C-alpha cells in the first residue's frame, strides 16, 4: 500500500525554529496541502502547513513576481538572509508601509502579542522619532507610516507625533490601536485627526467577548464599538484587523464581515491576520493551530452564499504572491456583495504609461518601484474616508455619485506573517512592510518579530 503522493514545488531556505540557524527547505504538496519541509542538523525536522488548497496555490503561483532594489542599501551582506536586514542589497522589494514603534508600553497584557508588550515599558523620545523619520525619508522616500507599539495611544503627545510625520512630508499616516482610549476619549481621536491622521487600524478579533477574553485577557467588544463610533463622529476611516486563531475565532469570520458591513462607511475594510507564532504566544504549534490564506478565502466565499468567488481575490501587487490576498467589493442596499475590482491604473490612476512612476510621476522618488506605488494608492484610496474637497470636475451630481460609491465599498483582505516554522526566505526578501530603526535601517516585519522556541529574537530587543 502506497502513501500519499509527495510533489516538490521548489526549494528555498528557512530557519530552524529552535536555534534560528539558516537551513535548506523545500515546498512540497501532499494531498491538497502545501508544506514547508526543513531539517536542522542539530534539532531535527520540521514540516509545517503553509497553504491548504492547491487550486488557489496554482492561481497564485502564476502571478507575476514583482521585485525592485531598495532605494538605499543600509547594511552589508555578511551572514546572509535573514541576518543582514536593514535593507541589504539582496532584498528584492522597497518599503511600502513602515512601522514606527513609538512606545513599548501597553494598557493591555494580551495572552497573544507579537511585540510582547506590557504595562511597563519606554516611549521613544520625540527627537528620536524625528531622526527616524528623516532617515526614512532620505533612505526610502514616500512611504506609508503606521504608528505602532505597544499601544501608541498611551502617549498623550501622539497628536504631536502625527503632526511631525506630516511635517516631514509623509502623506499617509495610520494608527495601530486596540481602540480603548479613542473610544473612551473621542476628543483625543479628534486631535489625532486634526493633526493629520488618515486611518485607524483597529484590533478587532470578533463579535463576542468570549474571543476577547481568550486572546486579549478581558472583555473588549463594547470598547471596540465605542472606538468605531468615535471614528464615525470624527470622520476617520477604520480597518478592522482580526488575528485569526483556530478554535478561538476562526468560526467568526463571517460574523466579523457582517459587523463590518453594518458599520460602513466608517469601516472601510477587514484585514485578517492568521496567527503567527512569535512574540508572546503559545509554544510550538501543531498543524491544527494553523489557518492558511485559502481557508480564510473559502470561509468568506461560503459565508457569501456564492456572491463572492475565489476569482474575486488576488495576490498583492508588490509583495510575494503567497503573502496576502485582497478583494474589493460593493455592497448593495440588500447587503449583497459584488466584486468591484480596482481598475489597472497608470501613475496615480491617471492612465499614464506603465513605468511612469519610475520616472518620478506624482512626486515619487526616482527609482521607486511602480508596484509599491500602486499598493500605496490602493490602500490610501480604500482605507481612508474620501475628503470632501475631492470634488470631481464634472460637478456636484457626479460628486454625490462618487461619495455613494465610496460609501458602499468594502475591502476584504488578509496577510500571513511568517514565524520560525513558516519562514520562507524567498518571501522574506520581497517583504515591503518594514519596521524603522533610529539608525536608518528598515527591518522586514517578519524578520523583526521572528523568535525561536525560547523567545530569542534576531532584531527585537528584550521587553522593558
């Protein structure tokens, strides 16, 4: 009797989950599941599911692999990926969204936290933030800034920080938050909006307090609703960001979408993040502890009763295809979804010839990746609410139609961050979500947060 057929889908490199040593790895298909298979000479073999669904794997594998050299190389190649991040000359994509961790403090101590944040920590001095922004602007050009932590809203001077980001020339600022303070103090969110905040990236794990008690340590659903209400009053767009954990909230995917649909147009998108096992979280995961991107897509398809199809989703335009999916939809008055794909734009949607962004169109830095610029336009266009001064030249009637159409759009997307078990260096080299350091380095997100079985990190310093 023969076992299941094993099909090789290509070789790559990864790390050992126990010692983080760089080791060879292979992508293999067994049945309908793709695994990352690797063996450390010292600690043995690890085989981990990374994609459940060969039909979508075949579709995603046909996507164009977009790559670009970093605008500025900040570190030399010495030990090889993932130990030379900064970015090094071997990195294959530029910065798109860059996180600045303005504090390591948090008003929660979540059982699951990639940053291992706690109530005690330190704030980045505003002078260091200014230095970081200057280095980032010089080294990476026009990027989206995400203020992160810890919990950024524990800082009373956060409006000053938002204004500083704007003053340094960055044109999109989003806040990564648990929502507690902005719900409790709407005037605080109003100050952030006045300073130039574009979007709230709201931790939102489900529609029941059972979920929040398991993942965040306390009941928080009412606090999430208050945060969304504050955003509605202020006029800031909200992206709901659920961390998906099998056995905890994976069965609430449809309910989260229904909630988002009921909170439009303030809620602009739902951005799912399947759990990655780094930072403060459970130990070595089992196969059943993983939920992969195709399973999230299938849950969305099933919940829509056929209104959403697999073909309505697609990989990102700049990162590795297997890092993410996104789909944009309109919701009619009956609550039904209809695919509303983004038109393939030229530069800034102007119909310019492909490659115009490389020549500096719309203020982009010469040599900037057109795919990264396109991803930035998509996010800015979908995630923030349309300002009232963007009146089309064709008059108020067309403007009313524009606002109505914008108000009925909802983006459904997901990103699979990599941990020590799933890290594929081909994917990591194409990462365009980076963490900024004061010394001018930009560290790919998955490398920055990578931890071994004992919590040891390559880049993130110990919690204080």
